[in-house]
C-alpha cells in the first residue's frame, strides 16, 4: 500500500451505497449499510470494513438476505418490544431497532428491544454509539455462526457472539466497548488471510486440534475463546440473550455473512437506559469526564506511552483517517474493483 491508495471516505461511501442500491436496496438503506462499513475502516477496524462489501452483496444476490427491509412488531409493550426482521440486512434492522429502543427509554427510562430473523450487522459500536449520542447508556448483543467449541470440546457450536456498551463522556468522545468473546474477532483472521500474513500463536487451533499461525487453517479450525472458559461462558450467555430470548436461531443454527447457502438466523438484543431518568445529563457527563481523567492520569507501564479509555483509539483514528483518507489493503482494492465491474458501478477513487 502507498499514499496513492488513500481514498476519500465520502467517495468510498458513495461507491458502496451505489453497489447495494444496484442489488435492490432502497437508497437510504443502502447508504446505512455502506456507512457502517466505511465507518469501521475509519475507526481502524478493517476486518469489519469495506473488505466485507462483497460478502453482503453475495448474500443479497443469493436471496438469503432480503433487500427491502419490512420489520414487524411481534411484541409492542411499553418499554419492551420484539421485532421480526424478515431476514433483511442486519445493519438496517439493528439501527431501526436501536432507535426504537432509544424512543422507549426516553418514555419509560429503559427500552429493551429484541430483534429476530436478522443478519450480521458489522461493528456493534456503530449502534450503541448512536444511542450514546442521544444521552443514553446502551447495550447490544448479537450471536454469530459457530467459531469456537464449548470449553473442553472440539466441535464448533459457539459463535464469537460480540457485545457492546456505550455511554457519552462529556467533552470527551463517548466511552464504548465492542468485543467478541473469542481471543480475536474472526474478521481479523480473514483480514490476515487476505493480506497473506500469519496470525499470532494463541488465536486458533487447526481442524486437528493443533495450534496454528496459518490464517486459512484457523478458519477451517477453531478460534479460541478469550480468557479460557470465561470467554466461552460469556459467549453462551450472549447467545441466550440474542438467540434464545429473541426467538431467533442460536448455536449451530446461525450462519455467517461469508456464506450464501443459508439465511442467517442471527438475533440481537439491545437495552437502552435514559441517563436523565437517573441523574441530570450534565452531572453524568461531568462525572464521566472525571472518570476518564482518572484513568488517563495513571502512569504508563513499561512499553506503553499513554493510557487510553475504551473508544478513545477509535475516535482518534476517525479524525486522522477523515483528514488523510483511508489506506486500504491491495486485495481489498482489487475486490472493490471486481465488484464495480460486476455491478456496473463506476469506481471514482
């Protein structure tokens, strides 16, 4: 990659929007999906950025993902709702559900919205940050296709099942957490495969159960949980919230965004708290500023130059990447060019 590969985010957003619109998505929804991908790249999470553009496109073309979203309420009861997404794009459905959860929280102090028959939605922080910007604390969980074995087992039946929390932090960028329960997000292994790079030891074992640093072998094998049995247990609980409680698929019944043979079955659960119902928002923000400052005032350990609070690195990356442009891997650029040829959408970068 060279500086000549730097791309203005808005041009990339326009391209991705046009690609999804060409597959039958309404323009506003197409832009939502495109924005989630470009935003992930801006945050520095290329594993969930436009590298995935062709994955979602393939699912739309295969008919396992519905282009025109028509979410329906199964339950609509004050602070609680259950929405059937009808197998539409997870990004569109989750943003719709999160906005509904915020609306319910503003009315009742708390909003809990379950989403069934959804799809993979990219980065979880995209949606919790949307709620944090409305003066709320937000939680979001999702399930995913099997990537790791139950603790002590050797067959994949448990997804990475990511989850996110976000809250405003006054004059600082929001505090936000977005993590998978494996030691590493599966997308990072796909990114390493695309770049032809080895993965660190401890990320995965191959299909025979042996440790591996080969990304392809890791994808065919088993990704290891974070913190041993604790990561497995958290993943199982997130599947309970996202799949079992929502009425969606769970465990081995969930299929990933890189597969085109099956509907996803993914489910999501979001819980939103209206800060003003607990204390004045200004007071909360002032307290959050003190919390951030206390964290950052800790002397750095050897090998570290600065203390970061959750979400700070992503916020800094976005500022830099919006100014300098995005630098994408050559394989990603080639893939985008291929998508452009296939869809007739002209590359303008």
